[in-house]
C-alpha cells in the first residue's frame, strides 16, 4: 500500500511539472529592454518627454548602457551647437541639432519659452544622423530637458529607426518650483548634470555639428 501511495505521489509531481513547463512555453514573455534600462510607466515620464516609440531611460541608465557598450550605444545630443559648447555636454555625445532657435516678437512661441521664441526644424537632421550613426545601433537622445529629445525620437521613428530612447529630463533637468529657494526657476532637479554624472566643456571636432555648406 505504501509503495502505491509513493508511486501515485511521484506521478502527480511529474504531471504538474510537465504542465508548468508547457504553460511557460505557451505564455507570452515580456518585452526585453537593453541592459541597464528599466521600464518607465507613462505616468512617470513628463508629457513633454513622451514619444511614439515609448522608449525611455533615466540619465543614470543611459550612462550605464553607454559604458557597457560604447560602440553599440550612441548618445545623440540634439541641442543647438551653442548649448553643446557653452552649457556643456556628455563627452561621447554627438551633436546634431533638431531645431535652430528663432525669435520673432510677432511669431509663435515654444511652450515654456518667452513670447516669440520658437525654432526652425533642421532640414538635414535625418540625413546627418544616417551618416553618423549605424542604423542598427541603440540611440540615446538627449536635449536640455527632454522636449526636443522627444521631437527627435519621433522624427527618427518616422524615418525607420526603432531602437531610439529619450533620456528623461535631458542634460539640465527640471526647474525648481520653490519661491523660497535661491534656485527657484533654475534647472536644478533631475537631469544628467544634477545626478552627478560626468560631463565636459571640452569637445571632439568629429562629434560636433558642422552646418552643410550651401
């Protein structure tokens, strides 16, 4: 009798194990993210930073991804040449502006900017990205606070790029919203530089934006 009970128990364990393996094979697996990246629910990403691809990384994750694969992961800085040089930049970042600043007192304004401040799209943006970055590379896009980064990601997505992440809060980060603080209105929260990540004023001529000659 005891031998019969043991045999039945062993059979039950075998059936349950086989059933579990079959279920695991048939169940859909969650989408993978590159090493160093984590999923960011939409509610955690500022509306201005959201993209059609829905791929995001924090500055810390972006730095970790680049360090792990400097050749396979490219950091694309889409700010203006002047911001890149005078505000500072990530040492390995390639500068290809997505917009050129424009001021017209009677013209439109970009949200969050003074009246009349807007931008003109860089007509050579996609072509220059194609020239500089391998289509199979993972691209981490950076701007000042994430808004232009989202714009650049959407343009690249329409052009056929698929592994393009927006670096949430960009290089400078969010503004401080505290009237009692001496930093009120300054970009002193989040972002690359406010997280203590490395950056520089030095530059590599091979990574800098050069306007095409007409």
